[in-house]
C-alpha cells in the first residue's frame, strides 16, 4: 500500500511546475517592466520555496556521545573510536560531493 502523502514526489512536481511557469512568464513578459510583471516573475520562486518546505530533509547524524565519568576506560576508548569513525565518515562524504 502506498503512503497517502509522498512528499518527495510532490516536491519534484512543484519544482517542475515552477520551472514551466518561469519559462511561460519569461516569454509572455519579456518586454514588460511593470510592477505586475515583476511580481509574476517571482511567483515561481515562491512555488520552489514551498517545494523545499515540503520535501523530506535528511536527518542529521549527531556526534556519538561520551560515556559518564564513572564509566570504564574501555567504554571511553570505544566512544573515542566511535567519534573518530563518525568524523572520518563525515569528511569522506564531504569530499565526494
């Protein structure tokens, strides 16, 4: 069963609509420099902002936490390794982008 609301698909459709509207308005209002033309030309941007608000955002991965002060040295060492792995993974993702 499909979910009733597919945010990613709706956001993609809204961006496509905004793009099409921008092209149409550019043709219709090419020579018009009125305030109304200026407002109409900014309308597709509002649609894109709506799409960005609807689209699902990735959940940020937070830094692994530290154990309590009373924890064993092994737990502190394991937390240190987890934090180092997290840091390396974050920077590898940044290099690929």
